[in-house]
C-alpha cells in the first residue's frame, strides 16, 4: 500500500467506524446529543417491548447499575489484596461513577487517535476487549450478536498496526 492510501484508510477508519465511540461516550456522559436523551427501551433490560435498544443514556445507566458493576467488581475481587485494588465500584444515581469513567476513557482514546494514533488505538482496543469479555463471558452472548463490537476491535487494531 502506498503512504497516501494508508493515510486515507486510517482517516476513514478513525472517522467512520471508530467515530461510534463519540456517540457511545456522549451517552455514557449523559450528554443530550445523537439520540442519547431518548427514553429507555424496556427490551434493553430484558422486558417485553416494541422498541429497539440504542445504547442511549437511560439504557447505559440501567446496564451499568445491573450488569457492568457486577462484572467489573467480580474481576477486581480476583486481584490479590496486596495490590490495593480492593475498592467497591459503584454505578448509581446521581453520579454513575463507573459509567462516567468508561465514557471519559473512550473520549480520551478517540482524541488520541488523531494526536498519538497507536496509544489511542491501544486504549480503544482495550475498551473493546473488555466489552467483548463482558458480553461473551459474563453475559454469555453468542459471538454472532456482537458484530459491532468485533468491528470496532478490528478497526482499532487496524489503526494500531498501520500507524
């Protein structure tokens, strides 16, 4: 590949698929943009409904309270106590601490894609590896239902290796 083609490919990958992180981070940070302020679709929390979950702010908060904390706390509890990571995670109103932290990490990773591409791609790859672990191991979701997550991981790794 020529340098111009590599540069164009990297720009495309950063803006199109990896731009999804901007929307997801907006919803985690409770910003009323890009449909983040839509109401909770009950289907997102396992109830019957005639709607499609969009990972908006209400859905992200519900997932964080019900699922993310349980998963992440389970991982932290496996860390040896002498490492000093024995903190209790929270994701409850009004702060939704864990959710906000993930959103900030996503924003930092996305911004770094343009300033320090390999570091930004590494951060976003780590975020997506954690998301895939959450879905595959904790929730038991089938891989074929995680096409977006696998696409984002692939795009992040592409930026990492081509930068």
